[in-house]
């Protein structure tokens, strides 16, 4: 029996995402994007960064038959899969990486506005270069999180850019007319002189090709970390800077880097390849769930403190819990965080005895020993 788009949106849940419980599975931006999309049954649809499946499954229920979706976060992919089963729509879409193949021949792109302009820039370049010449790109977001810079990024790839009227504090940017000279430029790489390392990043990777100050503080303290370690894990690896530094400084150390972000994993692989460190294994995994218990001597982590635009501690707590599982008794978790966050108490509770190893006016590096 066919299911309507309205019924689909009513059935969606955030499971298995347990972070930031105030967030919802469907919001006003999802609904506005779907309402703005025209002639869905005739379209070859690409969906980018669907949070929990509202855009993908809403488009399918509205009649779209060629739906491809790329989600940066692994938890989003799993939520979409669960919601598709809940709505009887399993197998009605195809998940794919964010690359030229995703956009090939697409006539409609539905995207949630990313926080980073470079993430929008990568999407714009890929769509302009490889989508159908008649493609329409719809980028929706909450008004308070949208900037004029987003219009400028879209204009670099498309000749026509406009905005819909606001509805329930959301708005959609509409782009048409791909420019003929646009070429994909990601991942981008930049040499960091202080680290003597080429840092490579896709658009959605945290900090891009820049090494943030917290990571630099942690790097400066790692010389004394778990001196007898044989196995190390970079948990939430981002662009792979910590994994690269560990592998380069300790040739006998087996290093694995993990992140649930597809952009981070691709960026880390590019960074490590440029450094000639192909021996470092990079995994897309949610809190290192596929790695064995008590198998590591050292875990390093610069945990996220944003989920979308919200400041949360749940993401860090999940990584600290994962580190406790991954570490052997006596193993060490080295982490860095903003001074205003209450992580030290969580580290003591979740991992073990915790002490400060370094600090400055903004960040603290701690070492927690697994009991």
C-alpha cells in the first residue's frame, strides 16, 4: 500500500541518535524543502545531509523514483535505514559518497544548509560540474544560521540564485544555471609549517586545512603519552593530524584513526597519504564501535562540542565511554577540550583517574588512566 509524504514524516524517529535530545526527526526546514521541490515524480533527485530521512523518504513518497543520498554522519545513514524500514520504503533510494558520481545527471538537489561555507562550496562545485544542465539546487536552513555568504558561494557555481519567502523561521535558497567552467577542487591541502605536514580537507571537515589551537596544544603534550604503547587510536580523527603525528613520531606504533564523518575519513586518508603514512588504518565508524574491547594502550581525542549549531556534551561523553571500552587496564586517554566545558568530571567517572597535562587560557589537555 502506498504511503503519503505526510504519513512518512509522521513516522520518522531519530533512533539511533541519542545526542541532543531536544532535536527532532523532522523540522520546518525539511518540510519547506519538500514543499518547494517541483514535479518530484519527474526528477532525478540527489539529497545531501538528510538528518534522519525526511528529505529522502519524503521525496520517494511524493513519487520520485531515482533518489540518491549522501549523508556525512554515519548515525544519519543508520537513522535513514531504520526509518525506511519503518515506512515500508526500504530499497527505494541509493546511498553514495559525496562525489561526481552522486550528482551525475541529477535534475534536483535537496540539501540542508551546512554550517561551513566550504561544505556548501564542495556541494556547489560537484553539482555545477556534473548535474544535468537544467538542475535546480535547493538549499534550506534556519534563517538564523544562514548568511549572505551562502548566496555568494552558490553564485560561484550557478548563474541564478534566489531565496524563497521565510516560513516558520526557515528559508530555501534556489540555484539554477550551472556555470560551464566550474571544476571540483576538494579535497584541498595546505602545508602547516609548524608541523611540517600537508593537511587535507573536504568541505565538511572540522577546521578545514587549518590545525585548531586545541589540537596544537594536545600535540605539544603527547611526547610523554603512554611511552610503552604498541597500539593507539585517534578517536574522532577529523583530518588525521593527531594520527599522522603519532605515526610519524613513533614508527613502531600501530595507529588506527576513526570518525563517523565521511568528510573526515576522506580528509584523513588524504592527509596520511600525502605524508606517506599509508600504514595508518582509517575507519568510518561510530565511536569506534567495530574495534575490540581493551585492545589499545593509547587513545587520543579532540572531541566535538557542537551538534549542528547547538553546544552539547553528549557527543564527547560517548567518545569518552568508547575510549574506556577500547583501553587496556593502565591505558591512557589523552584529550583536549575548551576550559568552560565540564569534561574532567565526566572523564573521571567514565574512564578513570584524570589529571591535567597542559593548559592555556582557552584549552586544557588531560590524561585519564583506565583502571
